[in-house]
C-alpha cells in the first residue's frame, strides 16, 4: 500500500521522469514539428488535506512544475501522425499520454494518469495497524461499557489520515479495416490504494450495539477490456461492442479488537474475553456487456435501435457467521454465487411531418433478472448474541430484486413564423418491482416549451412540466415477508409483520405530483454586451405520505453578463442561487411492554408527533477578465469566485422541546491570476497566483471528539478550514 511518503516521492520524481523521457526520446523531439516544454517551480503556503485533495498539494513548501507536448503534423506525402505529452509533472495528479497512427488507417494510444483524493488528516484512533486488515488495541487497554470508562483511551490515541490514490493505465487501438468498417479495442488497468472510514460494530438490537469508526484498507484492482466493430455507409450505421470488467479486492476482510464490555452480550463477546470482530470487504466481481446498435436515415425520417445485455457475477467465499462464536447451524452455502442479468432496449424514430413540424417517438425497455439463489441464513447478530433457531426472527432470507420498466415518449416540434417554436412532449413510464412495498408504479410526464424572440436582439423560452406518479397498493409487509423464513412468518399475525411503520412511504415508490416551471432570457443589446438569465421553480408533493418525506421544493436563479468591447479583452460576471426545501414528518410510539410495534393506535403517542423542515441555500458570485495587455507580448487572466452554502434544520413537535440544531455552513473564496509574457519567439514566461479560503461549520463534526458519543468511538476529525496561497513561475519554450 502506498503511504504518504510514497506519494511524496512520486510527486518529487514526476519532473525527473519527464526529463528522462525527453532525454532518451530526443530523436523523437527532433522529429516533432510542434514541441514545447514547461519547467518551473511553485510554492504552497498551506498545510491542508482539503486544499490539495485532488492535486496532492497537501503540505506547505515548494513543488516542481513541469509539462511537455510533442506533436507531428503529417503532410500530403506522409499521413503518419503522433504525439507525446505530459501534464502536471511534479504533482500527484500527473498524466502522460502518447498516440501514433495514420489518418484513415489506424491509431494507437497509451495514457497514464494519477488521481489522488485526500479527505482529512486530523483523525485519531487507539487502534494499531490503522488502515490495514488487522487492527489491534494496546496491551494495557481497559474495556468498558461506554467511552467514558475507557481510561486508557487518551494515552493510546494515534493520528490517522484518510486518503486514496488511483493509478490508471489505458491503451487503445483503432483500425479502419475498409472505407465502411472500423475496429477498435481498449484496455484499462486501474489500482486504488489507501484507506476509508468504516463502522466496526458489536451488538445489533435495542441499546446494546457498540462501535468504532476505523480506517479500513482500500486496495482495489480493476481491469476493463472493450472491443467494438462499426459499419457506416450511405445513411446506415451498425455498431457492435463487447465490454468486460473484473474488479479485485486484495483485502478480504477487516479484523478488529472489540474495545467495549457490555453485560447484555453473550459471554465471550467483551474486550475482557479477547473478542475480535471481522467485517467482509468488497468482494471480487465481474461484468460482461454486449451492445448492438443500428441507425438508418431515409428521406426526411430516421430510425435507430440499440440492445444492451449485461451479466454481473460475484462468487467470493463467505466469511463465517462470527469470528467470536462457533455456529451450531453452518452457512447454507460457501458463497453467494450471485448472478444478475439485465437487458436494455431503445427504439427511436423521427420524421418531418411537413416544413413546420417534426415528430419524434422513443421507446425504452429495461429488465433486471436476479438469478441469485435464495437461502436461509441463521445469523449470529453482531458477534454478541447466540445463533437463533431456524424458525425465528434471526433467520433471514437474502432478498433478490427484479425489475421491469417500459417507457414511451413522443415529442412534437412545431415552428411558427420567425423564431417562434413550440415543443410539446409526453412520456409514460410503468415499472414493476419485486420484494418491495409497491409492485407497480405508473408515471405520466408532459411538458410544453415555447421558444420566441421578444425583440430583434433577444431570445427566450419558457417551459412548463407536470408529472404524476401513481403507485399500486402500498404493502409494508412485503419486505418483511420476503426477508424472513416462511415458517417463521406463518407464526405471526397482523401487526407483527412490519419492519417499518406501516404509515411510512418511501419517496421513490409512493405517489408523487411534480410541477416545474423554468424560463430563459438572452439579451444582446450590442455586439459587445450579452446577458443571460435562467430561472427554475420545482415542487414535489407526496400526497399519500403520512410518515416520511412529504414535500420537496427546488428554486434556482442564474445570471451571466459578459462585456467584450474589443478583441484584446473581455470580462464577465455571473451569479447563481439555489434553494432546496424538504419537509418530512414522523410519529412517536409509547414504550414499555406493548405487544405490537405500531398498532393498535393506542400505542402511538400523538402528542409527540414530530416534523422536520430542512432547507439548503447556495449562493455563488464570480467574475473573470481576459486581457491581452500588450499585443503579442503579455496576456492576463483574472478569476474570482465566492460561494456561501447553508443548511438549516428545523425540528418541531407539540409535545417535545428540541435542542436547536446549529446551521451547517460552507464558505469558499477563490482568486486566481495568471500571466504569460513572451520573452522572444519560442520563449514564454508564465506566472500564476491563486488564493483559496475555505471555512465550514458542521455540528456533526465540530466539537465531536473521539469519545463524545457514549457508545461509539469516533475519529474526531473536524470541519476543514484553511486559507492558502499558491505561487507558480515557469518557463515555456519551443524545442524547434
């Protein structure tokens, strides 16, 4: 696994690698008709994972700036072409690429890209081996039932960083077999290494779960191959392709010491018993996809069709039910032997009805057929309870979800006189699902869009959309029945068949009414000035939802003003506002020995019903200037941007007094200035400066230490905040 030191070596050696390539490839450089090299230095003022999350500039200090581009332009006598390039050499986001071929005959390509992602480096954990497959507690660790009793926690804490890096190699071949036939192939190999947060838990019900947020290992490998054949001739086109992906995880499982003791657990599950938990990580899997498409034009009409068939497979071996207790009843099989087949079909037809109108028809069919075998799994809940009997709530059936969807749509575009056009559209969608609360949903969507020109120097459009989704009878017992042993289900009656409140409606399945109004206005008072304004208002209503999401609204407004009085400079300013408002409600039930979880109505505590209104507001304003300050000598570019995002959460209940939830806010200010000065022909000095200030406040992170929660050990990372400056200076020169 590549650690921070490894990443730093890559960053420092990137420019050296590029220089070595240029030295050994000097004959190629000499043969290039267009060639340039950039060499320089930069300085980063800030230590921040967030600031350099995608560039790798996470530490203050100097860094190398490098890049090159070699290009050969073929002449009439020799149509061979090739190119070699490198970008961001000296950074962890470096890339290298090369192409070679003959126009109209064949081409070869090869690319390498690094993709870092730094999340945070202020986490802390008592586990040794953080980020690996085995994580252990110190030998002097003292277990307890809550974090307040973990007396050796503070002295055991170590820093933990959360980051990953991808290395992607891609190679491709294209061959023009004949004037009509073309063959292509591409291979991609990608590795991803690092770590990510994961909840490691003991216990499963009531108040007995205890957990730790740990840094689990990430060590993935993905191989993808695509082969395609296409035919194009006189308005007819055929395409066939095959794609296969193989995903491998080099880490099968995460093993971790249990830091807690809990008298509710079965003897043997506590820290004092030496309990070690185990969590399976992502299994190896593969996919195979065949695609065929065809298109043909005839007269004023055209038609196209495509068929995509995909098979997904996964057969990694199961881990045992528990790493703490032996299972009286063994696993029903050694692996899931999962297989999911899907089929997607698209049909399109368009025709010009007359000189003013065009009709377009579309049909889409999607089917997902889950062929994974179902079995009875007698689980050991959270490594902390005895294995239940075959006829019990602890025996579960793996649910397989099938889906069939038909979607038909029709568009009619009619042109009136001048620039006035009317587009009317209708879409019908029917979806059938298995093992969920709703068997069938039907959705009708229609919109009308009118485009017109209010004046000779302006254009506009307005669009009105209405969508109605209606669901079949909502049955909350279906997921419960599908996921339990049928013999156990037969022992239950009525209210015992619910996993969730039967009044709860899942927002993606239940009835929904959606209305949307959007409009755009463009104004060009002169050749130098242009103004564009776009507005949107959308409302989603869930009329059948007594519990769950009831209403979701979105509003947005954006404006862009540009000014270009002469070719030597241009300026623009823009503004964007987005608002999201979601309202949901819930019910309370009385505790104690009520025999049923939701009904009869007497177990509900209506005085403590609650609702939550959450609202997100995002404001962005920015400006930019491009200026050829000295004709043929000096170019300047300035960009500035400010974003302010805020989330308000307002809970309410007539019978409960809530502690106020603080707003979650994020403010980002960026400024960049770049100048290019041409010293002489083929020599250019580039100077750049950028500033970014990031400030966020999140009550879920800020003030939440490793032991703030009673039953969960956190990583203790805080909301990122920084203000950093980056300076760069480089020399760009042609090699010819």
